[in-house]
């Protein structure tokens, strides 16, 4: 049986979060059951974007403070970090840690913020699609990983919680490779489950005090949910969180993949909810996004051309380059990038003689503030012909 603790928590006031977290962790047997005393623990946050805590796109610093203090009282060495989707550099991390309110908590508690930007290739023999992974190296050097995630909707994956949060162990912009190499939702979410199973967090804790509804994980609206959740199973905690926001878990792609792998049962009869009564917690009108494709080009060009370009641009995102998605500054755009060996642009074979025709230039935009870099196509007109 997979236990998931659920407790009401109506604000980020320290005493309330601490009191409810103590109940939460006792519901599933106590911290000692999952974390060894005097061990080294990496708390993997959700810091998907550089936003203030009040915008509710990231793990709230008060939840981090409470969890970290309990670990310190347990004799643990605590390391806090994430690898957001932009450049994985020390300066980018520092900027995000500060804006998201994480830096001040770590300074107050005298715990380590991760600035180790090294990465390592690891074997993942039990993976379905990903037999090898490149991950941030710090998670491979600790005794335990605690998955401290945020309850949010997701425009592409429907829901982001325990499983999706661990996509953050893939270094920086390398995450874009997964979107291009696996543009179909089934393949992409299979990859997410592969990554989650590799990390195998000792404990997953979900900040659902104020979540995000609508077009999450960054462009949705904050919505009070009033819950904290904890479980040794990132798969089971997502099921319970979905039920809290009145989202059928069977319609969530990551949950579907978990069922297919027998990580949870299709009827969820192997999940036991402890603590408060879930029926008293359900938000019946929580706004769920309509699924969008994982592929950035879906619907804009013919299918066969989309597949071709996704392969050619694997690892190079095609997104809005006008403003930096990390810090909001206007990006320096219209920079040229040399691709395809000796040429410029995307090349497509268009005639029987296999003559190569360039259909558009591949350009680059760079943020002068934080260094975030994007590739883009300026004119997609020719792709529709």
C-alpha cells in the first residue's frame, strides 16, 4: 500500500505550516522512517522560473524553511537547489534563488545553496526510453533526495507535481532536447517517469497551500487550495493531488504512464490517504488547461516536415524571443547561427534531384541581463507551403 498524507494548511504563516507539516510527516510514520540521521539530503525544489513567491509558480520559501529545519533537527546536512530551464550557470542560479526567496531562507538557516553546475552521464537500466541520462551531478553525491514540488496545472502535461518536478535534474537547456526528440505526449511523459524512477526520491512533499490553475506551470493564476501532501511515492502523491483539484487522474499523461508500468493500480486501490478527509478538500471548479502538444511546431506545419525539423533542431528551443522567460528583459535578437555544417538555415530536400533549399534562417536571441539563450525561426510562412 502506498501511503499519502494530506493535511489542511490555509496560509504560509510559519507556525501553521510547521504545525501541519509535523502532523503530515507523522501520518506516514515520521521523518526517521525515510531519512537517515546525520545524512546528506538534497532538497529538489520547483524553481521553474524567476518569479516572486507571491506569483506561486515556484515552491514557497516558507515550506522549504519548515522542511529544512526538521532535517537540521534530524542531524542532516541540507543542500537546496534546482536546475531551471534556462542557462545552468552560477549567476543564473543566484538570480533565481534570490528572486524566489530561497536565498534568504538558506542564509537564515545556514544551509547550503547548490552552485555546483557539473553534470554527469548515468546509467538508467530500468528506464523504458532513457537507458542513459545526463543529470546534475550534486544529486548523485547525496544520501537522499527530497522532492519538494508545487501543485500546479501544466499546459502540455495537464498536471505538474511529484513526477514532473524531477525533470529539473536534467541540466538547464538540455531539457529542450526532450521536447524536440519526443514531441508526442506519450513518449515525453514516458521519459518523465524514467527520470523520476532514476532519481527515486526518498520523500515527496507537495506545496499545495496556494497552487496554480489554468495555463500553468508559469502563466496560470494562483489559486488557494489549502493543502500540504507527503508520500514516499511521487506517483501516488500526484494521484491524490489531482483528486483534490477535481482532475480525473486517469486523464493525466504521467499518471497514465505510471499505470502502464504497474507503479500504481488503475483503480488506485493501492493508495491509502492518511490525515484529513479528502472529501473536505476538493476544489470543484479548479481550472484545468486544454492539452497542448509537447512539440513547439504542432499545427503550424505539415506533420512530415514537423518531424524532420524536430530532429534537426533537437535540443534547440523554438519559442518567443522578444522577452526573456527568466527575467523578463528584452532580448538581443536577430543573431546568426551557423548550422548544417557549412551553411545557414534549415535545409529541406524539395525536388527529385535532391536539391537543397533553405526555407528560413535559424536565428539566436540572447538576454543581456541573465545570459539566457534561445533559437528561433522568424518566418514560418514557407513551412506551410
